[in-house]
C-alpha cells in the first residue's frame, strides 16, 4: 500500500458515514445545451443528449452539472463497434429513459441506474444487446463492457401481447418501484394485445407492468413477464388533458395544450396518489408521476397530481405558467438563448427524488496529437483537493479498459482502472478542478480518473479517455 492509499484508508475509517438526503434529479436533454452555471469555465458546461445531468435542488438555486458524461460511458463500453477507435461522440445517440432503482444506502448511484437509448450499442464486446426497446446498463463490473438488462425488449413485447421477436418497440420513457411496478411509454404507436385485448397503444399512453405481471431475478431485475399483462393506466388523451390543465408555456411563451408524445416519467415518492386502474391480475395503484413531453420545449416538468399541474421543486416551479412568459430552461439549470426565448430542448429522460453525488471527469480535448498535454476537467463534491490518476487503455479492435472494484464507492463511481499512475493533485474547492498533464510523446490511449476525500468516504470520479495519435 502506497502513502496516498494509506492516507485515503485512514481518513475513511475516521470519517462519519451520514448521508444527507434531498430531492434531486437526473435528466437528459433532447438537444445540446449549456449549464446555467458555466461549470467553472470548463468543458463540463457543454451538455449533450448522451450526457446524464445531475440536478441538486438544495441549496437554492439548484446546482446542475454533468453527473455521468458520455466519455464515462465510452470508457465502460470500450470499442463497442470494433472500429479500433474508442472515441464515439454519438454513442447511444441520446438517452431516452432513465430508471433509477431506489437504494437506501447511496440514493441514486451508478450501480442503481438503468437506461434506454435511441440507438443500439455495438456487439463487438457485449454478448447481450442494448437496443432502443431494452432498459439496461453497461457494466464496469464484473464483466467490463457487458450489458445487463433491467428488462429486455422481448419481455416488454410479451407483456404487450406481442411475439418476442422481431423487436418492434422503442422505449421512450420509464420509471420503476418494487411495490408499484414498471411504468413506460413507447416512441411510436403500435397495434398489440395487452390487458383488455387488441388495441392501438399510442406514443402518448402510459403503460404499467404491475408487480404481478413479472418475475424478479436474483439481481433485482425483471427476469420474465406474463403474456398480455401490461395495463394502460393513462391514455394519450388523458395525458393531453393533464398537460392542458397544467397551463404551462413552451420556449416561445405559447401555452401548451397537449403532450402528444411522452418523453420522460418519474415517480414522485413524496406526493401520495389514490388513483387506481383495474388490471387483469388485480387493482393497479398508480403513483403520482412526473412527466415531460415533446411539446414541452424549455424543459418543463409536469405532474399528474391535481389532474395535471406544473411540478414545484423545493426551489421553484419547473415551468412557467401561461401568461407569464416562456419556459426558459433556467428552472432546470440550463442556459436559455435569451431572456425572452427558452432552450430548444425538452427533458428527454428523468429519474428523481434521490440524493445525488457528483464527481465527474471529462477531457477538454479527447483526441490530441503527440507532443501535446492532456487537459482533464472535473466537477467535484465539496472537497479541497483532487488526486489525479492515469492508466493505459488496451489497443486494438473491440478492446475495453479493465476496471477493478472500488470498495469505498458507495456514493459515486464503483470502479477504478488499474494499474493507476499518480499524476498530481489539483485544488477542487470551487466545485471544479482542472488537471493538465506533461506533453505526451507517443500515440497511446489513456484513461484518467480523479479521487478525493469527503466527510463520508473516499470517492473516485467517472473515468474519461484521451486518445493520443
């Protein structure tokens, strides 16, 4: 054990283990955007539809920063398309649904988050597909680059009364609770036969797989579903009516009268609901749902509470009421184009009401020529110092960096990339940090990762690539 590791271990043993709770969100945007904070002038201010963004609602105004940049996904996925290049800025194209599995220890952490994408992941590394109809994740551990399904597209189709293949569906929004079930919406209309018989399921409908509609596997994921067990709990017309009742404006200040296509769903654990629907296996108790839609440019979030209303976060309403100007996006921590025009994005996925831990890394320039230094930007937790480490990524087609378990990573990233080379210490007291390496003299693929001490633990950041050519 080296000196730095010994300091980390000693500090962890002495640190208190209390974890603050708060009502926070993870979300993605439908278009490239910028953080309202400016992210300390770092590259982290540039947001993309395949970045996961963390929104901490306390203290006010909320802090909104990258939680898992797309570069972190690139490290975990490796050269998934087998083209001998790690860098792939269009990995997933966009993240369309986030499913956070509640954890009593860590809140929302990487090991509790699944997602659905708008483009499939290549199969050069993984033997399990990740397609737009699946809800899954790319694992850093125990099998690097492998995909784990929370639920497969085949099982969703079986519940909808469709044959398991060919894959016809694209999940556009989803949320889950062990006692509530899986709620989801699809990207396109489809003829199928769920509970109640043959019907046209619309892209604005909300469908539920109640707990009696599936079996849970050993890992807490949905292992199988029963045929025609899915229950439509809200029709598109009902979602349109709730959107109209919310009286919210879009980015142009126009009052939105319909949702049309549901883009995100999250369970509001703090607002009780008495709404029920009769299903084929019993009564479905439908929780209060938060949702967004393609018509809600400016990034508004609505709720099914009170028959449809703008969701009030602890800091502010997440949308502008009709007659009071446009929904700008600043309520979601996004930089609007002007004081009279909101962001072009709608919220493309949402997972909420869990305590978030933010410690993310991103290369300022992910591909650099030989003889140039690498610059790595970090968004950090409240901590004065960040230790920066580097490891070498394996070359060749279908290569994937190998990670190892990080046993203290209950709050943040659960893996590190050995054998790490200690590169230096940078200050992180502002919430951001920047490391610049010496000039790199030869072509090589590198993984950078930060580490820090908090009051509760030792944490490592999400990893990021630098490819030197």
